[in-house]
């Protein structure tokens, strides 16, 4: 039994991203493709997402150009591959406020957004600092922060502190404060609906970029390796990685790194006509595969 279908949807990518940005300390070790993705969760009469990507205009477009992002496609095009429209998405869980995760909120006019209070307030604080601190805003568009504040004005923002259980049936939100960002969080899907689930998927946001962050490079001697960017603590990142693996029953393959190109080697996947990947993590009972 599975309550939800879960798809990782690529909406753009960086062809050559330096490995030191993925694995902390991997200097001068080359480059690899970095997909830009979000997650669609569908089942139990609702459609939800983990993050929304960025909007390729205004300062979001400038940031994407600076990061070398290519082949951006709008949410309507990407979601159509799974038979969903942006208007049908009802719930969106923002793992953190970097532009490639929180920039496209305007594309989802009927959704309620969920974010850690600390994530929002600390980016406002960072925006107020002297220009000499601008490194903190390296991957954050101030306009995105303002748009999320306006969601509160519209009554479409749930801003909370800490963990939330069953925000949707079988879906939990877990705080990971002072890690990749000040108020990061990850999403835990208990896909059999049980409290002690035997079918758990952890959607990690940017707490891990790749499977290497979860297992290391040597399967005979696994280790946790933090991602290359943290405004919080690398130690907290490692402890959070361990917590995610434990929630997944010790199976690192159930901790899903959204930026991992290697998902295609672990889960059923296909490349769309636009040259973007769909990876099928789970299928709800009665759902038709979108990759076969």
C-alpha cells in the first residue's frame, strides 16, 4: 500500500558545477552536472510540492545566469509531464529560501506555503546587514523573501517553529536549524500512513546535494560529508544527515537528494522532450507510472 506518488522533477540544470560546492573540501576535484529540481507529491486527493524552483526573470534570472543555469522551463510545462497544473497544487513545503527553491511562488496561485519562522526572519536580518556581509545573500533573492512575506498578508503562509507531524496525513516536516541555512527543514513521507512506517521517504532539500553526502565515496567505509555551502554549522549538517538516515530505516537510498543526477541510476526515470529528467520515487496505489 502506498498513499502518495512522489516524483523529482528537473526544471533546469548547471552542466558543470564544481565538486567543492557539492562535497565540502573537494577542491580542485573537477565538476559534475547539478540538476535543479523540485518534488511533486500526489495522493489522498491532493497535490503538494517540496520547493518551487526559481522564476527566470528579474533578479532570479540574473542569479541563474551567474550560476550558469541552463534550459529553464516554467512549472506549467514541467508539471504537465505528470498530469498536474500549478493551479491544482494545494500545499508547498519550502525547505529553505535560496533562489532555486523559493523563487517561483507566484506560479502557484492556490497553494498554501509552509516555512520555518527562523528561515524567514533570519533572511530579513541578513538583508539588513552592512554590505560587507553580502556573501550571506549569495544564493538568496531579496525579492523572493518579500514575496513570501506577502503570502502572509494573503493568508497563504504557515510560518512555524520546529517539527510538524501529519501536516498532511502521513507527511511530517522536520526542522534542521543552523545547517545549510538558519531555518532549513526536510519532509518525511510515511507512505504507508503508519507512525512506525516501513515505507518512509525523506525529501532532503539541500541538506544533502548528492548520495556522496550521505554515504561518502567508499561503500566499504561510509561516512557523512557536508555540502559545500552552509550559513550554519557543518556539524549540525552531519547530525541532521544521520537523523534523516535513521528516519529512513538506515537505508540511505530513501534519503532523496534533490540535486542528485544519480537518482536516475536508482529509481525509474525518463528524459522529457525538453531534455529534463523525471524520476519516480514512489507510486500511489492506482496511479499510472509517468516514466514508463
